[in-house]
């Protein structure tokens, strides 16, 4: 007899995941389940799977799996949805939530509209710019004395063309490329070439960015292990940091993605990046294992 698994489908500006309450459900093979449940024809359909679990160091713990079954360190859009889920379901009854992730503890400040959680601002911490910690394998290999050298507008060859890449980690690796005509990009062909480029030993998420003004950018994203998605929270943060590092914008930026808009602030005093956006429950359901 098939086992019933209760789940909730949620989305943050189009970045959709299946959420499982790990306080009530036990998942022994989350990577395998992620590939099955994420399938948009034979499963629920999503960019991946998120487990909401007890934590010994924070209010909650999140584990996130891409649609290909690989586990990721962090997902910005998922953090906002986890905050909404936890508040709505009574797992946490406060409007500031500490969430344990594989990229450290993130602070979620819930936003309310008519008494209902509609979104959140997440303290994403400081961006990581040291190449070995992103990680990025620059050639020639950096010496210890050069380890603080940043990978900003670094030229790389992809499919016979030279691109300038700025590498940032927001707990997971990102390659930010500034260019015009992002709507015309064949991302299913180009994205994997960046994701698996030798520069990135743990693969990378890639953001293709058009600068609109000193306070606004547009972006398409190829996510490691998921393909093109409508939005990526950590990618929006990485893009905003890269914009400031390259002098294209200030530290406060609206990031227009295919699924909607995120607002990102890179605070100069603390060095922390703050991401604000919506969190929406789509539906609850039962999946038969």
C-alpha cells in the first residue's frame, strides 16, 4: 500500500518548491524524492524539495534539494517561504525567525498584510568574495598572499566567446555576467556550459544581468542542478553585490526577474546583504510514495 506524504507547494516570485514538515514526516531519501516530486509531468512539479526540520541551534533548520537530487547549501526564496510556513502552521510564533541552513544561520523578518504573512526580509549575511571560499579556481593558482584578490570581471572562455565573470558566494557559488540582450539568450544551451566550467569546482549558479539604472537591474538565472528558474534569491543578492563591486549601481537595488521583483540592500556598515520579497502558499496536497 502506498504511503501518504503530506506536502505544501509554495513559491517566492515564481521560484517554486515542495515543502515537507519534518516535524511530522520522516524522509530517508530526500535526494531521490526531490527528483521524483519535482518532475512537472509525473510529480508535483517544482524547482526542488525543501525539508523544514528541528534545529539545536536555531528556531528551525532547512535542507534544500535541487530538482536533480543534489543538495544545495542555501536558497534565498525558500527562506522566506519557510518563514511563512513556520508562522502559519504554528511551528514558530514570532515575527523574527532564526533559520539554520548549510550556509549558516539566517535571520528572517516576516512582513504582514492584514494580519497574514505576505513576505519577508532575510539577513543573508556577508557575501564571500575570497576565490578559494566561493570556490573559484583561478589560473594561475593564487598564493596565500594573493588570497584576498577578488574575482571581478574575470575573463573566461565559454563556447568560443569571452565573458567577464564576477564570482560571489552567498553560501552557494554564483557567477555574474553583465551583458545586453538577455532575453535572446539560449539559456538551456549556455547555462550548463557555465555551470560545469572548470573555473567552478563545485559547479555554479549563473546570473545574466542587464543594468537599467543605478538602482535597478534585470536578470535571468541558470541555477545549478535546476536549470533556468523564474527567480533566485541568492542569485539576486550575488548580482546586486557584483553590480556594486563593478561600479554599475549603488548598494540598494531592485532586481527584476522573470517571476517578479526582489529588493536587495548591501549594508555598508555591517557588510550584510538583506533581501526582501514575497512568499506565497500555492496549495497543500498528498503525495503517494
